[in-house]
C-alpha cells in the first residue's frame, strides 16, 4: 500500500552530507518503502549529486533561504548563526504532504518504520545526553506554513539554546517531555551511536530491536576507514566503543558500496553523451566540487590497487597488538541476535568490505606523517587513519585516478 500524501524527509546542505542522505534513502528502500522520499538541499549541492539524489528520492527540493519569503529572509539576516537550523525548519513547508517523518542524513534505517506515521506532531525520541529533551535527528511532524512561521518567529525571538535546531525545537515544543507519552518515540527509533557504549548493558539487551541508528556527533560514517586486511572498520576511542557500532558502520558502508556507488556509474554514463564540461543541471553560482567520475568497483585500476596497502601503516604496531582486529572489530561477534536474523543485514555482512574500503584508502596523507608523528598522534588520541575529511579526499583521489 502506497501512501502518497506522507513522506520521509531528510536534509543535505553539501555533497558530503548527500552521501549520508543517499545511504539513508537506500536503507529506507530496502524495507518495503510505502511513503514518498524527499530530500531538501541547498544551492551548494553540486549538479552531479542532484542527479544522483534524484535516482533515490522522489523529490529533490532546493531550499534557498535568501530567496525565500521576506520573513524567512529577515530571520536569517537577524540571526545568521541559525542558518542551518532554519534550513531544517523548511521541512514544515512541505504542505503537499499531510504528515512526514524527518530523519537526519546521518541516520540509517534497519527495518520498516511505517508505524511512525501513526504518531502525531511532535513525536521524537529522548536525547541520550539530556533525556528531558528530545533528539531532533528523527521526528514526526505535520507540514504547515503556520507552524513554520511560528517556528521562525520563535527562532528570531529566542534563538536556540544550543545554537542548532534541537535547542530551538525543544523550546518550541517544550511540553514534549510531560504532555503525551505517545509523542515519546521509543529509543529504538533513534538509537544514537554514543549510547551504545555509554550504557552498554542496555545496548546488549535492547540493541537487537533497533530500527533507526543515528551516527550522532562529530564523527560520521563517511569519516571512517576500513582495515583492508580484516575488512573491519576502524574507530577512534576505546575498543569497547567500537564493538557495538562496528556492525552498523559495516552496514552503512555496505549500502554505500552496493546501492550508492553504482548510481555514480550510471550518472557518469549519462554524462558521457554530453559535451566535455557540460553540467547536467545548471547551477551557475556554485563551483562544482570534485566528483567521483566513475564506479571504482567495476573498474579496478592498478593505481588504486597500489594505494590500498596503506592501512596497516596507520596503526602503530604496538597498539595494534593491544587491539586485535578479530576480537575487537569482528562484526559477527557483536551482532545482536535479532539483527542477525535480518536477511538484508546478513547479506550486507557477507559482502567483502575489504575490497571497497581498500580502494578508498588514502595513502598520500599517510605518507606525509613520520612514524614519530603518527605515534604521537596515536598517543594523544588523535588517530589520523579516520581523517575527518576522509570523504573529500576519497573524492579527490577517485577523481584523479579514474578519469
Ligand atoms: N546537515 C547538513 N549539512 C551540514 C550539517 C548538517 O545537511 O553541514 C543536516 C544533515 O541532515 C544532518 C542534520 O543537518 O544529519 C543535523 O546535523 P548532524 O547530523 O551533523 O548533527 P548531530 O546529529 O551530530 O547532532
Ligand atoms: Mn544527526
């Protein structure tokens, strides 16, 4: 049964967050999608990513604060620091839908979540850091220009206590924690990655029923890298924190490899018919960022093979011993029972991630560091193998090698 007046909505303001949006969209499609898929983007998103997003999402809607109605423009000018926050609020303008579920671009859907549409505005799950507040990474809302206007007025008058949408939405929907328990989404609809290790026994008990995982915080799935030897994900921080999260990171990367990267290939094939330098969607005011120009998986190149051997050099040997990859990162040991029964996840885990991950390892960055420097960084907890700009460098690298 398809419901055309309800939608899952996400937001991506740049090409990097678009990778998250694409994985999220594909994760929703893997579980009997019955609602429309909408992504809000801003002018910074490149023409290639717009084309690729349109293969996954039913609607790719550009929101541009500056061109918006006067009162939005005013809100933006008066509180420029709220730029991203106000962008997220644009979801209330999707009035061709009667009800929507917003999902951050750094979330991943593990099973069908249609029952969320049985909830009313404003439903959200508690924030793990301050459970009297909701986390604004997953919420049920009802588009309305009136509500949108009130939210913007609220932003102008009160700002946001955390400088972002979560603070603003919590002060706007301030009776959320007390008024109606039905508006408290169970935590399994917004299982934040940091909770997996802050309350590990609870994760062991309930993690298997997780339906939406949220990679909240400064390190996103696209910032991680894999160990090509073990096919495992490497993560900063304590070994135990990795154990729970690893399986979800694996799933993220598997969907990225199987369901997102191939879209680049077909987009590229379309582009081949165009004249060199032709842009599929006119976006004159925006510099086109580096793009992935073909699918690395189907066209392995010697150069790529060459820059795959690096991962081990990133791990100082003495530390590797104390964190053996088989024990620490092997996903099968940590898979919650229910999750193992999920056939899609099972499939996902059977894919040899080592291949894709090794292809996107960044050697040059590593070479820049002397062993002493690497050791020092490691000891300071600044482990560079997961480089914060990993995705940007992946793009650069692929661009260069695969032209
Ligand atoms: N977002 C974006 N571009 C950015 C930062 C955020 O499009 O530069 C969107 C994206 O949908 C993201 C959401 O805003 O998931 C909230 O930000 P984020 O997930 O980084 O915050 P966290 O959940 O870690 O608090
Ligand atoms: Mn988020």
